[in-house]
C-alpha cells in the first residue's frame, strides 16, 4: 500500500468504532454514568479495574486525569502490568482466582461500584473480579466486546473455568465493539492483521461515562471534585484543596 494510505485506513477504523459505540451504546453508557453519579453523591469511590496488559490503560485513562472525577480509584495491580513483565501479565490474567484476590484486597463490598474493563471479556482475572465483587454486594459495570467473547472458543486457554463472558454477569454491560483479536487491518501480502483499536474504544467509553456522570451531578446541583492539570496555571492550588479528602482513601494517590 502506498505510504501514508494506511494511516488513512486506520483513521477510518478508529472513527468508525467510536461512531458505532456512540450510536449503539449510548443508553448503556448513560446507565453506567448514572451509577457513577449516584456513588459520587454518596461520597463513595468508584473503582476501575482493567485486568491484564493493555486493559490497565482504561483504568489509568480516567484516574488522576485532568477534567476527571477525584472519586475514581484505579486498581493498578502490578502483577497484571506490562511494565512488570508482559508474559507474566498474560499468565496472571489467566490465573483462576487472581481477580478475586485483587477485589478482596481492595475491600470491595456492599454498596461499592466496580467498573471492570477488558476488551476480550473472557479471561479468568476479569470474570473472577466481577463475580467476587457481585458476591460481596457491589454493583458491577463491565466494558468489553460482546462479539469477541461470543466468538471465542469455549476451550480457549485464556477463558475462565466457568466459560462465562463478562457481559453476561455484570449489572450494566457496555459493548466496546472490538473485533476478535483487536487488530483490524488486513495488509496485502502480510499474514497478521495490524492496527489495534481497543485503547481508543475503551478510552471513549470510559471518558463518556465520566463526563456524563459529571453533567448529571451538575444538573442536580452537585459540584463534584474534578482534577485540574498540575501542568496548567493554578492546577496544584486547585487540586490541593481536595487532597486531604482523598489521599488516604484512593490507594494509588
């Protein structure tokens, strides 16, 4: 393909999946935003867990983020981070029981809200996290690809022993529309698809949930604490007025 044309194709793919989410998942995103807004009104944290590899980016996307809610607590479990070993991360997200350990370590239980983000929606850490949180009395929002989960073989080694899919077990499911395998572009003369889309899709979903929740709160007369960029004038001063409230509550702060 002519140089520069592949960028155009990728741009179209990115725009297309965001448009598809926007058109088809708005109701689910608004339901998720309502759940987030209700937690903030109660001054309760909103936990976000992206079990495994690049799924962690979804949790980081809305944590400590300029314009984002201070009530977001990202569960950045080191064993599933690529920075601590990519192969180890993949093995950990496939380890039955591990997601339960993380959820219980954070003390997630009755009345809490957990958002589990994993584009594939099948691995053991993902399913265990959602099931354990629900068993403990929490509300669970799932962000994953319905088509990928449904098309993935039941005997795939990444699957949870129960063979369940994330979208089937959560209270609110948002479909991030990722195709099987994530990479979306077939290049002539090359055997492997290229151009992953899950980071864009998950980021759009997560930011949409947060900004709609903020809008709901403002419409209801609530002024939620929101981060300002520390690299902008007055950013540190703005953020410092809220730090004492969250420093001991949000683990990764």
